[in-house]
C-alpha cells in the first residue's frame, strides 16, 4: 500500500518518517504526560516540481485522511480526523524544474 493524502495516492514517498510524542505536562511523579495525538515528521529527497506540488497543495490545510506507516512501521494505516493538519516545515530550494530536499509535519494524528 502506498502513502495517500485525502484518498489520493502520493506520487512521492518520504525517505524517512518519524513519530513525535507531544508532551502536555508533567505528573506528580515528575513523569511526562503525553497527548492523545502525535505529530509525524516526513523527510523528502530532491524531486520534480510536480511531485512536490502534489504534497504542497495541502500546506496549511486540514486533511480528511492520510495513509502513512503506522507507529511500529510494520504496515500502512489510514488515519482520519478533521483535526489532522499538514504543514511544510522546511521549504525546499528550486532549480530548473527540480525541488531540493524538504520536510513536512503532520499534526494531530490520533493513535489508538
């Protein structure tokens, strides 16, 4: 199964995906309290402008669904929620129709 954004198969897959816990506080034993949702960092290599544009169109928007590798990275899982947002965190450089390395951050993925 490939990466998908709002049910649309992505023409470009990230070379690295990292789940990020969100710490929302510290409990009475000085241990972190984690949010019920997580962020996911995606790292992309250089690509064509068309491949970048497919992801870039979602910058700053809410997603209805995204299919990415699950928390144990053993398989793809589709996460659906109106609270999932997509942000390009490191904008790429552009050269003659090609795009340099870039990264994106998916906010608000609920893992059950």
